[in-house]
């Protein structure tokens, strides 16, 4: 089970990285960046699951790191989106003038 | 042979297909819808990996609130003509690089050490000291409380940065989502029924987080989502970014966290150290303040910088 989702995570990282490099528009770059991040979080999840002991089904430390990571990734996304939208309006003003 | 490996492989394949759809989709809007579906399926994967707390956070923040943010961005985005597509050579080179990264990671996954290193035993043995039943909450709020506190600071810094992208002439005004909600439509009806239930569910998630899956992040995100629903359905307007009560709500989590941190010097002799008899009540107080601050910060991050004059 952990191997299947580990491979899944590796493919997500590759897909996200590809989108991040080739998309010319910032919004698509941000979306791809989120998929890249999800892949990395999933790797943490796989490692946490492998670290199970008798009393706990998974290692709680990587899981807590991922929860923190998801929220930080969201704030980075919000920052990126705000910056991209501001650039977008600036470009439009330039086109119109 | 059990059916589980087939189910897991199918789910993993679906997650990959949805991610590919989100990356390669031709239109922004379709990509974002693909991304939201991807987030929800990923939450299912987290459940299978015995991480219900992460699953709740992923569904609420990773798929839900991020999806709302990207959809709002799509609505405001105006396509600029004449953006060059990357040349085919670059595409092939990028594909090669990404394939290499994926293969490298697969090799790492296949050669992970066995028996795996784990901190689960240590966390479990110290769980009694905190009075918590949920090991993940104990790690977040007690063993690695400094990380959680600094993460609250990151959220607030991101919000300040987002606000600073607004134009100078509208500073202190209200954010505007750039679309007209349909008054008294089905969405308004849904919002009126769902919001009280959703807010209650958010409070429940935070409260139950001490012993069962849940916690401040998932609860706060759910409450933020209810606020967004109220805005999308036209029930409320986004608050002005100079609203003093709003600003207190945004910093409350960090203030309480820091206050408790410095109290630790007086009570136990170290920053963010809790006396074990009082650990649980202290953690609950921090979590109440944090849930409130997280809810408001996530909400304000989605609605964005001020757009209208105060």
C-alpha cells in the first residue's frame, strides 16, 4: 500500500514540476506548484504510515508537519495569486494606454 | 488475494489522472475544477494512510479554500494577448527533467530503510503528560508548539503582503470579488441553511480535536468556508481591511500563543513550556484563539486586497 501511494506521490511531483516550468501564465504555474506540493506531502504521509507502531497506526510527527505545510502552502498560494492578479491589471493598463 | 491492492491502485491512478487534467487542461476554469476534485480524492488517500487529521485539513484547506481562491482568481483574470508558448525543445527538456525527478523519487520510495525510523513510540509515551488523546494534536500544540506558532505568523505575514498589493487610493477599503451575487437565488437559500450547520461543525471539529481527528486548522478552515459562502451568496459584504475588530481577531491567536509562551518562563522556566497539570486547559485556550484567527485569516486571504474606496 505504501509503495503504491509512494509511486503516486513521485508522479505528482513530476507532473507539478513540469507544469511549473512550461506554463507561461502565472495562475497555471501556481496551480502546478500546489500539485508539486501535494506530492511532497504525500511522500511524508507514506513515510508516516511506514513508521506505525503497535499503539499508533502512523507516526504523528510527519503528519503534524504536513498539516502545518498545507496551511503554509495555502498562504503562499494566496500571496502568489494576489501578486499575479496585480501584475495582470498592470499589464492591462499598459495594453490600453 | 484481497481486493484492497486493486482499489488502492485505482485510487492512485485516478489521483494522477486528475492532477494531469489540472496541469494540462486547456482552460483555467476546467483546470481549477480538476484541482478541487484532486484535493478531495487526495483526502481519501490520507484516510487510507491512517491520517484522518491530515485528510480533514487537505479537504478543507488544500481542496476547498485553495479551490475557492483559484476560482475567484479565474473570474478576475483577463487574458493578455501575445504571451509566447514555450518552444518544443524546452518542453522536451522539461519533460526529461521531470521524468528524472519522478524516477529518482520512485527509487527513494522503493529503497526506504526497513525497519523504518519512527517517533511514534516517543510521542505515544509522552501523550499522558499533555492530557490529549490525539497524538497529532499533541505534536502540533505541545511537542512542536513553536512550529505551529510561527506558522500562524506566516499566515499573518501573507495577509499583510496580500493587502499591500492593493492600489494606494483604496487602502483601508473593502475587498471586492468582482461579481454580482444573485439575490434570493438557490445559493442564498442553501447558504441560509448550511452556514449555521457548518459553523457548528467547525466548532465541533476544533473541540473534538484534543482526543479525536479534527483540530484548529480543519475547524478554522470550515468556518472560513462558511464565511465565503455567505459572501458568494450575497448575504454579507467583505469587511473593510481597516476594521479594528477584524484586526484584533486576526492577531488574537498569535497574541495568546506568545502570552502563554512567555508565561512558560514564569511557571516552568522555559518558552512555551506548559506545567503538565495545566497542559490541557492551556492548550484548549490557545486552540480557541487560534481557530478564530485561522478562520478570519483564511477568509481574508481568499477575498484579497481592498478594491473599493473606504
